[in-house]
C-alpha cells in the first residue's frame, strides 16, 4: 500500500544557508507504539496507510515518502542567557510540509531520526522516555486549548541509545505550524546576513501573519504580531500551571506555539518560584519568571529585525522599543482576564486584581494544589457547602475562609448564578493535567517493563481535561507526599 503525503515544501525552497539536506538514519526494527488517528485525518493523511509496515518505516525514518525533501534547519540561540551562534536541528529532520483540511500549512518532522550536520557530537537519537513525555504533554496542551506542536506518532526503533545507561530508542513524528524560532533569526543576524533575515521575515509573514504584508511597515507588524501571540501564550501557560523549563530563544516559536517539551512540568502545590528542570540551577525559567523571560527573548528578536524596521538605526530602535513595551500590558490583560474567568468573574470591577492575587498568596502560604483549588472553587461558587473540599487543600484553612467570604460578595455582583456559573468555571479550570508523577510512572512502565497500558490510559484521560471522568477519578488527585516529582530532565 502506498503512503501518500501531499507535500509542498516552501521552507526547502529558501536559500541553502537556511538548512542542510540530510536523510534520516535508518533504524533496525521500527514498531508503531501510537498513531494519532484524529490528527492524521485532520492532516489529510490516511491512518490505515500510516499503520502499515511502509507507513511505520516512514514514521521511523527508515523510508522516505514521495515528495519529501528531508532537511535539518539552521538556528542559533540564547541558552540560559548565553548566545550560541550555531545550534540547529541536531536530532530532528523536517520531512516536508502539507496543507491540512483547514488550509493550514503544517510541518512534518521526525525527532530522534539520527545525526545531522548540527548534531554537535550527539547521536541524533531519542530515547523512549522523552518521546513519550513529549507525546503526552503536547497532546494534553492541545486538549487544554493551548497553542502547541502536536504528536502524530511514536515509534520504537528496535535500537538502543546510550545516555546514563542503555535505553530503548524511539522517534516522535511532530507536527507544527512551522519550526521557525527566534533563534532562526539570530542565526543570520549574528552573521550580518541582512538579506537572509529579510527572506526569513518575508517567509514568516507569508506563512503566519499575512495581514502584516499589507501594513505600512510590514516588518514592524511582524514583530508586533509575534509579541502579541507570545504574550497570550505565556498567559495561558500560567493559567494552567505549566512550566516550560527551557525558554531559550531557540525554543520559542515564531508561530506562537509551545514547542520543545524537554524538562517541562505542571505545578502541583502552587508556588511562583517553582522550578523542575534539572538544568535550571538558578531558577531562570521558574514559573513566575516566564513572562519576563518571554519579553527578554522577544527583545532578541527585535534586535535581529532592526535593519528591516527603518533606514535610520535610532528610528528602528524607537519602533522596536515601542513594540516591546506593549508586551507587559498584553500579557497582563490576558492573564488577569483568565484569572477572573477561573474565579467566575465575567465582568471587570475595581478590586478584582487584589482579590485574585490575595487568593494566590494564600495558596502559597497554605501549600494548596493549584489545579484542584480552582477546580473545586467551581463547586464552592454554588454555595458555602462547597468550601469543605477547597479548605481541605490548605494546611491552614482559616485564611481561605476569610477570602471566600469576600469572593462570594463579589460573585453577588455577577449576573450568573448556580449551575451556569459552575459550568463556565469548569470550562476554564481543568480537572486533570499531566501531573508529573503520572507522567513519570507511565515512562517507567514503558521503559522498564514494556507496559504501554498506563500510557494509553493517561492519554485517554488527558484528552478530556475539563470533563468529570468517574472511571479515572484518581487521575485528578495530587501526588502523595512521598510521590512528588521535584526534578525533570532534558531528553538529551
């Protein structure tokens, strides 16, 4: 059976300095672990064809489909604040682009598909654990309604990779609106290649921000558009307790999607200083630092675009600074609006910000679970009898009682009542998230015991994060005190 991809590879038509042409390294015995059939259909692909031996070999990088033009893209990046002039796809190969059923152009990329000219001494492979983590978390983010790359398939390779020990190898087929990053612009800007920066900007505008093409200053409009999307994206992260873990400039998508799920994690107990990433020793990418880091990264993008903004450098700097100054307000608007919705406040009134911040402060002091506090408040909004479940999350519930009294007075100023209010709150407060201990248990079962039932169960639950799922009630619970995961690790 022929596996058909309707490739139209626009990035591969850019100048050769943008990428290296390289084919995936064949693997020994590819075996399909998971195929995202719903996403395949959305992409205009045939799930039955993809599940054949020929399809699995494509998903593993053993066979190149007709029309593919495999490339590893070039980019640079600021990693933990330090500039690295050449990074690039060291373990990922872009097969090509297809236009999905909604007319959106999407990249099909193999992650863990072997060495490339950008591998920097690495093996270019991926271990099974990080592939499962990215599959789980990226699909959970999609179900939560947060812009993200997607997982089309996970394939075991039949080969082992060496990390601290020998581990089963795997390949993730990742789908993205594009893989252009802030670091992609930095790659060319660092080399003084203004023509390449312009070509990349034109490509980004045509692909992601077509309205900018008709603006009086299209490159400024591009910058403003990326800033707006990133402000909204990071606000959405914070509203579900997500910590990216490695917000380097090479991990920030121009399309405004969450990309590169390495040592990412979700909050259990709420504390804005929380860090999970084992490589973030100083807390640069802590939960509460993410908005400021996003603006810092966007400043690096603005620096790359300066030669395109105006002929006069001072004027370019002025325009860039004005665009960047809008980030804080855009983020605050998105974040504060989201917090009000999480508390059932559909209108904006004086004192709302103080009320929401007071709850967060009390959650820190009371070591309350982030996700469950907001979810259980949807029941407490029905009446004081719902307070029991919320109070149980606080080590000392007395501060919650005082806050809840003021919150109910504020709810009295809203037109919604009863079940309508609860329903609106439950639409924005998930019941389940990819809790770290659950993800780690899935990975351990798969890697150590070759058991994939827990992986399938977790995906099922996370596919409906805002719904009550009686058969999976335990997935909503926080980890036991001795089962908390405090460190997550990069896949490399």
